[in-house]
C-alpha cells in the first residue's frame, strides 16, 4: 500500500446526518460512535443542541481508504 494520500472523491460537499452515514457505511450508531472515539472514523460536528452531522467528503474519503486496503 502506498503512503501517498488518496485524492478526495469528486462530489458535492454537504453535511450528512446519522441515517445517511449508517446507510453509506453499513454501520449502526453505536459502532460509528465507537470508531469516532477510537479516532478511526471522521468526527461529527455539532449542528445544534441535539443534532450532529458529518462532512460528506470526509466520510467518502474514509470509505475510499477502506476500499484501497482491500486491493
């Protein structure tokens, strides 16, 4: 595997809510939060008192890195 960082995926940058992150990763809430706590998943950003979201490009980059590890 190369140490060179992958280019960011092409796409529109937006905020993903938890249900979208779950759908993209196949992970449930608890696993996503455990990965974040371990520093192995992009951190959520606070959107309001009870709302968080993830940067779509960070999540897509994380997914692309996982895919590249399989090759």
